[in-house]
């Protein structure tokens, strides 16, 4: 009888769960956590293989909120004990989700948040960006206020961020997004790494260098021209292996030999429309 | 945007990564890049013009001058600590063994830190950190030390350097990536030792983050680092990795402690065959050497002339007179762990860990602290073999929302042998078990814990040597509501009768009763209960049950009201002395000493972010502890036979309210914690105790 009651409860929860309206799903192939194809993880042991390998993202309406779940290939660990610094139960990952809510050319922002070294085309400019970070709300908000002042009104910090197994979970208020997720929106999910001691202009992002270091990604450039993006959704975001190439193409960049970013070509990120 | 230098020359990230990135303290993290006071702009412009002119003139000759290769980072940290008592200092719990010049409950002090890194190329990097000595109070005008004059003196100065806030070199390293197959980096100098694990050589605590020095090699094979390795030779800290927390310093058995050749050796090999699993083998050895005082070449040798006290020639001594000094091992500890992380399916992860340990301890070179220091000693005073109940095992299975309703499950089995010994394991700031444990902090597999040099708001760590049991945790999330429930059962491999706690197994003096981390003192003058390191008792038959429920919810009002609730229950029993069969027959025990403790703890909290920068929280906690036969004496006859017991009950009531304020603004971080604690201890055998504690801690931190 005890077991029966458990089954009833779980079934009820499952049915209730399935009853939610819209679920947007983006999938990404495994093993493409190499940015434009050349990036390597930092060499320190905490950066386990698969830790930045995006595999699936879902957006699900739930009342006045949207539940965003970001799944990666490896179990998410907390090697730097985030509870000790007011964090959210994980340490390494930092996900930025850019949303094009109106698909209108010229509307929104073409530049990314500082530290990514990438941009969007004016056709795919974003209106909102959701930050899924291990940092507590205060820290995150103060970083945004200090380093992305012009964009801060369009930066959404989840009401709650948590982790379970391989999945990061964020509860975002629909009011903060402007509305519930709707058909026709564009999505770009960028996987970065949380850097608690970032460069002065970077918004909690970890850099990519030419040569990997204990706490730096490698395979990029020592100048500020390479995209600091380890994984992202590309192509049709259906998990097709071809999307690895689409990602590499999207993250192509060129560096001026003298380090002049103005003469370099930054990567242009695509949106995936659903 | 124009960048004149590559990013490894223009950021301080590399330096921070080395010194701090594996400690994500949420303070001292923002950059303050305000440009200075506008009233000085003309001076700044003039200086700028002058510099540009000079650079334009000689620029090509030093385009990459030394200064361009240096990144600087700095922090100022200030702490206020106040409590309604009369002790002075800026650290609640300092050194447990002898008085230090920092600890005390009332004071305000600051420290300054400077971090310097340079990159010669992408293959070579060097760095150093210097920091002022902490402990001086703001009131200490003109203070340059704490050694006072023998006679009355009104100068306000003292004779030492301890409070002089002098800058001290804390850490330094050189790292390079030579073109040697498989080697990625070689590091010479400081490290936080995070490359191993808490069971073997643990990451050192934050305040010691660059005190460890050694030579470290890391390498890998394969595009995806399918095989990687770390090798290390580490200088043994002379003041804690060894018997009596030293490698010989202060040990009365040694006339000339020789610590310059004491090293730890570590190797880690990791295989990542695919995303479904990872295997990690770690082996470490710590070796504390002392000189052979019978060697005629040794400094302070007992045979300088190769003759004994009676003038007789010492056999073989002359042959040893060769200019070389022999050594003996005072203490050796070897630990081996094999860990497998398996991800066989989307909804399951499995972690397996097994370990073996051993130690060799020379009783002629190490004082028996179990016998001579009242049982305060960081390891059993005995040789322990690899298969002498010195194992450790842990199996962890996690089900990741198998029903897709937000319900996760974690199960863990743990079994740590009674003789598991890890002298260089993690001392704090790590946690190897899922359970919240008795203290709500971390559980670590060593007796060499460090619940010292801490303030009242910091986590506590308890030893799990001898723990055998299991944990089940269920957690559920729905929107912004989350709840988790834990049940843990522990029995103890240290259970047994007539354990030798006089010469072999350390008890840390105080082994009875629930530990009160709110009203703690090292000497136990406040009756704070069991020492978190006390895992051995003369007579023990103990079992424990821990149940915890945590819930949190963000109410959708305004900026989101964060509420939380917690309930915890511990039921702990110990039959202590029991009848035991031996070769001489049955040794009688008694039921008069049977312990039964019930701890109930509840907490509610609410917090609200009033602005982007300001967050205020309040909480209330209630504790009701009922302990039968908490402490007392076992009565024995002249032959050591148990004849009865005189144990008394204790009931403890405790209430705590606290408030937190956090303010983050443009790189300045302010934190404030206020607590009021009332505790009443109703003791059967001793006078009752009543505590009213009002305490606060505030910090301001800025980095640039």
C-alpha cells in the first residue's frame, strides 16, 4: 500500500509535469566542446572532460515562470565549494542564453556581454540574455552593473539557479523576459566557464589562450580576437553531427598580427529560431 | 578598442588563477577601476604627456620592457570582530595549543595584499604574492610588535614584529611548458596542492593557499587528454604534517630536528576512456627523516670520538666516519586511492572509491603524544600496515531525476577502517561524504583536522575515521521551491572494548556529548562536548542516526523573497562498557554508563534583495538536546574491572537569532553578520550553565 501511494504521487507529478504548455528544446552534438574546433580545456584536474559540452537545452513555461534546463555531457561538480561563497551548487560552468524575441533587424543588441569576444549580426540581435552562473545574485548583479551598464536592463538573472546531476536549472520570471517564451523566438546558448577573478573588463568569463594553462583554455589566440566560447548551439540545434561544423564556421575569427581588435574579425553568432 | 598587448600580458587573471581561482571566495573579487579624483586630472595629463614623449623617443628600444611584462593585482581586507566579552584580537579561535598574538573576540584589523605575475612567453610564467601580516588592531598606533618592555613604559611601542603589519613573501612560482613529449607544465614553487584528493594529499586551506612549495609536473596524452598524470615532490610543512603536528620541531625526543630533507611525494594517473567514465589512481608518501645521532659525522652526535661513556670503542663507528650523515625515518605515511566515476546511463552516475593506507612511526624519534599529551595526537602511535584495518571505501550512486518530475536521489555507502591514516589529507574546506554529519560542515578522513584560525561564522569539519554506514538523500524541485531529505545511519569500526587509549589511540581528551560549535573553546572549559577529531574511546558500542530536511522557496514578490527552513534530528547511542569475552573469561561491563542523546534543531530564514547591491537576511534557530549519561566516570576496582558508573544527564536549550547584510557596489564588498545566542545547560553532575552571547563580524574587501 505504501508503494502504491508513492506510485500515485509520482504519476500525478508526471501528469502535472506533462500538462505544461510549450516546451522548446535545443539539442547539441556531443564532443563539440572545442569552440571553433581547436579549443582545449584548461589543464587543472577540476576541468573534467565533458564539463563544458552542451547537449540539450529546454525552455518550459510554468505559470508566471519559465524553467530553463541546460544539460551537459558530464556530471556537474562543485570543486570550489560554491556554498562557501554564496553560490548555487556548482563552480565551473557559466551559461549565457541570448534571446531574439522579435526577429526585427536592428532591434536589440549586437554586442555580447563583455568577455566573449563575439557579436551578433543586426538581423539576429538579442533583446534579453539570461545568465546561469554559479555566482550568487548579488555578485552577478554587481558585475553586470559594473561591466555591462548599458545592457543591464536586458540582462536577466534567474529567480533561482540550481544543479542536479548533469543539468543546470534556472527559474526565470516571464516578466523579466518580457513574456513567456513564444514561437518564433531566436535562441543562442553560449557555454563559458565561471571565472571568479576575471579580467577587469570581462563579465566573469574565463579566457582562451593560444596555449592551455591550468586555468585557461587553449587553442585560441593570445590576443583579444578569438571567441571565448567553448560550446554553443548551431545549425538547426537538433543534435545532428553536422552542427559541429556549423559551430566551427560560426566561430571563425581572424586576428590582426599587432593585436588591433579593430582590424580583427570577431566571430558572429547565429540565432536558432523555433 | 585597441589592444597593444596580448591578453596574457594585460590581465591579472593568470595570477589570480594561480593564487586564488580554486578558492572562489565571493569577496575580494571585483575590480575597482575608478580612475581617480578629477581634481588631479591636470597632473595626470602632464605625467601622461611626459611618459608618451619619453616612450615616443625611446619606444622601439623597450617596446617589451620589463614593466610591460608585469601584471599587478592588489586587495585590502578589513575585518571587525566584536563580542560581549573582554578578549582582544581579530580571530575567534586561534592556535589551540599556545597563545598567539592574533586571536580574540574584539578588534578591527586590516591587511594588504599584492600579487605580481609576469609572462615571458606563452610557455613561461612566474608569479609571487606578498601580504601584510594580519593581527594588528587599528588602535595599534606606532605598534611594531607585541614583545613588551619589562619595565613600565608609556611609549606605546613594543619590541617585536608581530603586530608591525610587515609585508611577507607568501608564495612564488615559476611555470614553464618545455617541449618534452606529454609534459604540459612544470611548476616550481608554490601550489595549493589541489591536484590530488582529500584522502591523500588534500588541497590546503585558503589561508595557506600558497604556503606549500614543491616541484610539480603535469602531462597528458591524447587530443582529449585521454590519459593524464601529475607528479609532485612537496616540502613537508614542518609544523603540521607529522607526529605531534611537526616533523620534529618541539619534539622533546629530538635534540636537533632535521626537517630540510622532509618531503612528500605524489603521483596521480587519470584515464578518461570516454564520456562514460573516468578512473583515477593516486598514490602519496610523506617521509619525515631525522639524522642518526649515533653517526659520528652528525651534528651533536653521541659518539664524536667513536667511544662510549666508558671509553670503549663503539663497534663499526670508525667505518662510519666518512663525512656522510645517515638518516632514519621518524614518520612515514603512504596512501593509495583508486576512484572510478561511471556514467552508464543518462539518469545514473556511480562513483566508486577505494583506498589503503599505512604508517611507520619510530617511537625513538617521536614523543608519544597519546601518553604524554593527554591523548592529543594526530595519528595512532603505532606502525600500521596496508592491510591492518587501514582501508577506506565509498560507493555513491545518484539517480538524476529518473521520473522526470524534478526528483533526484543519492545513495552512499561508506566504510573507513579504524586505522585509516592520512597525515597530509585535507584538513578543512573539503567534504568527502554526502551527509551533513553532526556538525553541518564537512567530513574528512583524517585526525589532522584544522578547526582553528577561524571565526564563528565558518564551517566545522569532523573526522570520519572508523565511520561505517550509509546515506540516502532525496531532493525535489518545483519552480522555485526545493526540498531535500537526508537519512544517514552510522555505526563505527572503532567500536570495541578496552581499546588502548593510554599509549596507542588518541582520544583528544574530550569524547562525550554533542559538540556545540556555537560555544566552543579548545580547552573545553565551557563543556562544549566532543572534539570533532575524537573517534577513539576505551569502551565504545556506538550507533548514530541523522535525519535532515531542508526546504527553500523564492516567493514571487518584489525582487523575490527567499525563505528557508531546516529541521535536523540526531539520535546517538553508545553502550560504552559492555561484557566482553577474553581469554581470561568475561570482562564485565555496565549498563550504568549507556549514553543516549537526542538532538533536535530547527531553523527558519528569510532574505530579501532590497536593491541590486543590498541584500538583508534574518534567521532564527532553536536547539533542544537531551542527553542521558552524557559524561561522567566509569568506576573500576583495583584490578580494572568495571564495578559501576557515575554518569550524569544533560539537557541543553539553545536559541539563536542572526542577521546578515551584504552590500556589493562597484567592486567594494561589505558583509555583516550579527548573532545573539542564548544557551542553557542543565547538568546533573555539575552546576548549570547559562550563556548570553552577542557577537558580530563585518568585512570590507576591495581588489583592483
